[in-house]
C-alpha cells in the first residue's frame, strides 16, 4: 500500500515550500535552492523588505479593497458605491486571491489566512459592509508575523469584530456575551472556562462600541459596567467606568499569555503546517517558545519549521480547496492579464464553487484545516474541472499562458509517452510518477509508456492540458 509521503519528492526544500507557501513555483524553487532553507525563511519573516511588484499592481486594480471605513462611507454617501458595500467586500476577496497566487511574500499570505480564520469575521457579510476591508488592512496584515497579544487587542477594538460578535450593542444594562464567549473559546484559551468567566469578560468589554455616525471604534464610559471581575486567574477592581478600556486590554494581555492560549495557538499552527493530528511533544515545545517570547509568532515559526517533526511530516497534510486552486495557478506559472481584474474574479468564483472562497466561512470558528472536512466527491469534481479549465485557458480565459505549452513545460518533444509524462510530472510536482501511474496515464491516450511519441500526436497538441490536469488531479499534487 502506498503511503502518502511516497507521492512527494524526498526534498526538504520542496517540503518547506509546499507548507510555508501556497505552492512551489519555478522561481521559488530556484530561490530556496540558492539561499538555503534558513535564509529563505528569514527573508520571508521580514516581508516588508521583499519587493512585490506583481501583487502591488494587482491590488492597485482593486481600489475598493484598500478603502478606509471613512472611504467606504464617503463613496456610499456620494452614490459612487451601493449601500452595504458589497463590491468592496467582493474586491477584498479578489485581492486576497491575487496576493495568494502572485505575492512574493508567501509566508505572510499564509499567515494572514491563518489569522483570518482564527479571528474570523465573515466576508462578505452585510453588517461589516464598511469595515471588513479595513479589518484586513489594519488588523490582520500588520500583525500576522508579530505578537499575538497585539493582534488580539487590535481585533478587539476594531468595528468589524465588535459588530460581527455583537459587542457594539453590549451595555452595562444588558451585557452581550457573544464576544466574551468566543474570545475565550475560539480566540484564546479554548474550552475550560466557566459561565462566570464569560459573564465577567462580557461586563469588562461593555462600552467598547462603534459610532453609528462614523462607523469607527469608540469607547463610551457611560455604557461600561463597573465592579470587580475575575476571568481565568485575572482580577481587576474595575472601579471606574473611565478605566474600562484599559482594564479590558489588561485582560486581553492576560489571556494572550495564558498557558492554555499558548497551547491552543501552538496546536493550530501545527495543524496548519505539520499534521492534522500534530505530535504532542512539538506542540508543547512551541507553546513554551510562544510564552518565552511573549506571544511573538516569528520565533514559534522558526522553531516549527526547524523541528524534526516538521521534517518527518511529508504527506501528512492535504490542500484545502482554496489552496488547491491557488496552487494550480502558481504551479502552472501563469501570469495575470496585463490590465483589468477578469481573471481574479473568475478565480474567486472558482474558489466559491469549491466551497472555500477566501474569508467566507459564516461561523466564528473559521474554515477547518483538516482533510476530513473537505473529503467530498462533489468538491473533488469541482477541483478536477478547475485544473483542466485553468490549464487549458478556458476559465479564467485571460491568464497569460505560454503560446506553446509543451516546450514551456518539458522542452523538446520527448521520444516516448512515458518520457512525456515523466517530464511533465517533474515540472508540476517535482518528481516522476510511480511506473504504474505513468502507465495508467499513457493508457488514457491509448498508449503505453514505451509507445513512440510523434510531434503531431494530440498528446503534445490539444490534449496536452489533459495530461497537466491528470497530474494535478492526483495525490502527487493534492498533498500539501
């Protein structure tokens, strides 16, 4: 029986690229071979120093995705944008895909996705019509490789989160427990809190609200519930309403540094980068690194990617539908159109059809990141169809592809069908296929591995995209 790791090349550099990026590209492979794993990782951990011209150009084509809260509201008032800002949220989804496919700051994009799920605010959603793009721009992205405590506090004070989890409506007369509960259960310590912890957290966050006039965050002392609070070892006298926001931030710092939070974050990072059921010893070590570095994430990532458990985890993760579509374009090396956003919109709707448009998960727990959650025949068919559509240039039909695919992917026409399949697989998944799998693909063309390949054969003409798709449909590509 074939083990999952047997489908992957035994190359630690490719293993790192498959996990720390949205999929290897020829340029990324050349770069990591030149720099080595450690230097490549350090470069990715400092994304501001990485030039990103292609992604920057694409984001410039999506101006609504970069609007401030004031900017969205001004456009709505002027009539330049429809009420509830659906186009703004849609452009944010397209911008997210653009960065995932073409950004050079790949680890940043992977971590933006990680935190967008951990601190989920659904996009699109009517209640956050004016703030969701700002949440991405001012909360998730700036803190994705920083300190979790800072990210948590920024999220707690952002109108998108305050609206999504109802804290903007919470007052001393009627504390709303939604944010307090999800803060404990999903954002920080996980299960193990008490109902008293939830009630006290909810009371402490009263007064942190959103202005109905401007859509911006504000603290209203008159809405804050005073009185002593106790939450998971945190105590505060909370005597004065004027100090309610300061007390709330102190609770967030306490929760960010709680050992249970450290273990939860470490576990989720291991699920993302190592295995669906991560090794307990690695989780424990990473939790210690997290606490030793006061919630800084970069040291945790260094320890994770440098661990023996990570090195041994080839084949232990499967790409989600979103990753699959993004990795398809990256692996093929197709470029965006020279102007416009038609391909980005098409890719967005493909991910939506596959069940995983970026940030579109409705419940507050974010998209699942384990293989079993996505094991669906219908979802698999969507991805298989997408592989062929993208490879052949049918949809999106505006991506820039090589004029002749065979020379671009394999060079001169090989002598046999087996050699064609081997060369194509080497280009797409970094290794040749098992002999039985090569034989099965040759049989698709009515040939064997040893059959002579002629320049006029359909396999190197109009049917070559089918060969690409067959390889992308396989476990050789599906594994993360």
